[in-house]
């Protein structure tokens, strides 16, 4: 996690302002979109499976009912380095499928978020 983003989280996680030790956060239930692009993959079967420490941490901080309690949805395009790294050339079709799925998911979420805000 970039240090400036971690510092931002430290600034917005304020007891009795953005979260409470008893009861729901004032932000509880609001939609939040977390987009985390990856040059490689942490998917099952990938060499780095299980080594994603960023997304689970952010989903917890943003979505756990004892913290901000946001309604977090995550979009994760993977293998973004495949078109640029010769060693990953064989993974370009997986990259393209991941990008298409991520864009489709993001568009559907944008429509959903707009409907909730209306």
C-alpha cells in the first residue's frame, strides 16, 4: 500500500467521527468501489496465489462493520503487464479476458451506483 494512501486512511479513520466502537459507522452501508489492477495474478493456481495483502486489508478497513462499514465491491483486472513483458506473452489472452470482465463489471457498478444515488 502506498504510504500516502495509508496516511490518508489514518486521517479518515477517526473514532466517533467516521467509526464508532459501539454502533454503526456514519458511513455504514454506503457504496464503495475498490479497483486494484495487477501486473500479475494472485488467483488460484498462480505462482503468487495467496500473496495479495493489499485488497483484503482494504476490504477489511473499508467494509468491516466495526470500522467504516462501507458496502465494498472490488474490481481487479489482472495480468496488466502481459502485453508489455515478453515472458508473459502467453498470458495476453487471459489479460484481455480479465480487462474485459473488469470493464464490464465497472460499467454495471456505475449504473448501479447512479441508481442508488438518484
